[in-house]
C-alpha cells in the first residue's frame, strides 16, 4: 500500500502491543485505516500498535500528542481478528495490548521485505547525461523480472539522482497473493473403507459451512492423521490456508517428514526454536496469504492468517497447549473461539480426548466422528499388572527383568516408561537427615548424574554436589533416594550391557540430532527405549512390541483434580505405540495396588466406560466440565502481607454472587523463585461475570505494589 499524506494532522487511537488495556492517542499526516499496524513510541522505545479508532475532529485533550512513527502502512488486522483478540483479552483476564502482542511480538515484523518496481514517468530530459539516458532506455524496454539485473549495474546514488529529477518513480511491488502448489504431486495413502466413510461425513459437515467444531476420535494407530491429511488437501485445492497445532517441538520433524511424503512440499514451522528473521518472513507471508500450511506450537494460533480455512489440533488433550505464564491461555480453547469468530473450520484430534472435549461431543456441542479400527491388521494391546508387594523395595522387579530378557532374546523392541527426570529426586544426609533443597523454592533439588548437578525443576537453580553436609559438617554421608530416568537407564544398561539402549527426556533431547535418534528407533536398531511421558506424544514406532511402566503409584501424589484423567490418557497413549504390526502388543505395569480402580479401567481397555465414570464423579463434586474454575494466585516477598491481602481480596469477592470461593490457603509449593504464594479457587457457571467482578474491584489498590496476582481461567496446574 502506498503512503497517503493528508494536508492536516489526523488523530488515531492506537493499541500498543504492550501490557496495557487502553488505546493511546497519536497523530499523523499519513492516512491509515482501522486495523492498520503501525510503529509508536512509548517512553523512547518503539512498539508495534494497532489503530482502533480514527477521530473525525481533533479530540479535546490537554496533553501533547505524539506522532505515529513513519510507517509503510502495509499490514493491518481486519475486524474479525481484532474482535477475537478482544475476546481473548476479556476471557483470560489479560490486557488488550498483551493479547495484541500474541499476534505481533516484534516491531521489526512491520518492516516489509520490500521489492521495488521502477516506472519511467516521462520522456528523456535534455539535461540528462548519456549514461542516464542509457539507463532509462534499458528500464523502459525490460520487464519487471529483468529489472533486477539492470539495477545491479548502477549505484544507488546514481538511481536516486534520476528519481529526484522526477523522471522515474520507485513503487512498492506486491507479489500476487495466491497459494501455489501442484496437487497432482500429492500422494496420500489410500484410506480404508471405514476411514473414507468418516472423511466423507466430516467433509459433508464442512461443506454446510456451519463452522461447528469437529472432534475426530480414534484409537491410537487408527489412521487419524491420514484422514486429516485428506482434509488438508481439500482446503489446499480450494486455495485456503491450513494451520496444524502439535503439542511438542520434538514431534515436528517426524510430522513434517510424514507431511512431505504425502504432499511433496514442506510446511512452514512456527515455534520457539525458529529465529526472529525467519519468523519475520513467515509472519509477513502469512498475513499476505502467500503461505499455505503452517505447523506449530500453541503460539502459531495467533499468526494473522488472511485466508485460513481450517485449524487442526492434534493430540488436543495435551496440557502443552496451556500457557502457564502471562499471558495465560489455552490454545485449544482459543482456537475453537477463533474458528467461530473467523468463520473457519476446526478439527480436534485425539485417541484420548480431554474430558471437556468428550463431554462436548456427548452433548452435541461438537460434531463427533470416530475411527474404531486400528490400521491394517494391528490389534489392541493387552495389559498385565506386576505386583510389587512381592518385591523388597526394588527399582525394577525380578519379574520385569525376566520378561525383558525374554523379549530381548526374541529380538523385540521395548519401551520403558519412567515419569521422573534426572537421577534421584532426593539427596539427604544419612547422619542428620538434612535434605538438599532449592535456595529459591521450597522443594527438593533433583540430582542429575549426567552433568553432576543438583537442579531445581521449577526455577532452574543448580549447584554442584558437595561431600560435606552444610548442616552437620559430616563428609561423604549423602545418599540419593528415589529414582529418575537416569538411574533407570543405569540399571537397565547393567542388565543388558550389549544391547543398543536410548534414553529420551526433555533434558536429554538434542533437537539437532533427534531425527537420527528417531530413525534408529524406527529401523529397530535401538532395542530398548527408556523415556519420560514426552515419548507418548505422537511418535510412530512401528516395531515396538512391549511397554513397561515402572513408577505407576507415584503418579497419584499431587493435588490435581485431573490426576485420574491424565494418568489414563498417558497410559492409553503410550500403550497405543505398540501393536502397529500384526502381532498383539503388551503393556506391563509395576504397582503396589493391583486393586486400584483406575487400573481396572486400564486393564479392561474400555476408555468410554472410564470417561463416563469420571464424568459421574465430576458432576457429583461439581467440577469441570460441569463448572468453570478460576485460580487466583497471589505472589509476593512478604509472607505476612501476602496472607493479609489474600483475606482482604476474599472479603471483597464475598460481596458478589454467582460463584463459590475456596481458600485462601498457602500454595502446595508455597515458596517458588524467592517469592511466597497464596491460592484461591473460584467455582462458577458464569466465567465472564467473574471477570467483570475483577474489573470492578480495584486490585492495584488492594495489592499496593507489594504483591502480584495471577488469574488462571480453566487451570490445569494446581501446585
């Protein structure tokens, strides 16, 4: 878009991409429209901003109005995008400016990668030199595509001199905004009759343009990815953009490989590992409609697509879609809202849906389609329990070792699941009982043997282990209690020292070599895989025959209302990694409580029966999805003030109806990152009414700059 100058100053309300709730007034001689993205100055720093209002007359203000920074007036957000951000702001109780920052986080994104076109405006001037005349003649006789070669033969000053004479004009050249791909090259796997029937039903719904969320259900290995690949093709053929959200960066390479094999081009990747210069190019191409498929983590949801046709949320139940730090939001839930506001389609995909999605399908809020059969001849795995009461505090039972040896001798590939990082979660002095704890948090330091460090898994604090106890001064009395993935790996390598073993956790994954690791696993070169729950998320291991879960009972020790749901999902997902071929896979679970009610559901394999029983319990206790939860976390250095202000806030909130307030109490982990924490929990059926209450009461007056507050709508974490 060319710059348009006005003869007088025009005044605009501009929302900065900054933690602020109201737009600020700026002026400019340039003509902008509502939604234009511009650069503005706040306290001598430049920020991106979005124009929300244009004044027809000079507003009555008693302060000096700053000018908008000179802008290319190139990028803008339409009304639907602004409405969506407003909704995100109001629902999640974050500032409007912070919601905008989710869309445009870097002011450099507004500096277009401009391509210029040079146009000869009038005939040759007698005052021109011969060199200038030759240049203009060449320019007149060449196409735009050839201009670059001509321009390279002349200096910038030489060209600018001719522009100043008003003989040639320099204009921004905008490429055509069309999505290009060769659908003849697309080679999707042939769907089974059942898969094809489900695909046709989904497509029929999509073609009705009701924009109702769709849940694609299916056991692990049923070919859900192949079905939504076919949906992607449909939207590409219709020149629409596609967004695929996946929960883990580690999954992206494998997913991209599958995508390329099917579509013969690479999607654009958006996550925290992508550098800023590449992000700038992707962001600009997306807003101009030049990119067709993006795969990314939760932040990709806020990319400003101009022609978005469908959003696909893979593994929709995954808690990684929830951002826990400010701005707090759940990308899955926000994606559902975005599809409604933008009138685009959305498909949620999972073998183990969240209870909310399961219930939304049950009450017909979402359209529901299920793939009931595993692909090809694959069979559902069998689950066996190993009673640890017969063992004497062993890390790995004798029975587990015996079964492992049997499987290895038969050439089978095995996965061992251990849900703890590091080597040992507790380091204690055997003389005085002193525990090594974090200096910044009220929790134990985890010993990581690989780098010989004691590490806090909440704040990242680390220290070198010392032989002397800081409490009693005795040397060499430290003992390591409990076990993590490093210790399990050590024990397994002792028992199977000639077997190729790989350990996978968020600590050990090197993204630069991770693809090679996956290839070794997929080609069955790696016989034993030892992994944390990251290994359950979408990896496609065709040769995996057996899974061993070592620390099942420890998963219950937390204050999470979703504990049963999360454990069932994890085991169900990881179990599905077996039996990808014709033989029946096996899952072995070590436990001290073989009569555990959750284990009975896991052994039976009846997922829907478990979900129904869990919904029944949630309904009795009036917990999600039968209510909304809002967590209030107060954070500060002064413990006494924090306690006092917690009760002050409780008193203020007690003056309002339509919700139940629980607490305040100290948080389960009271001290984190050198600050104390108090928590309250609101139960309500009217989330937006509660948000209005927070806007009515003067939080800043209550907190007195001595405490911070986090408001978490639909919390998934309760520590």
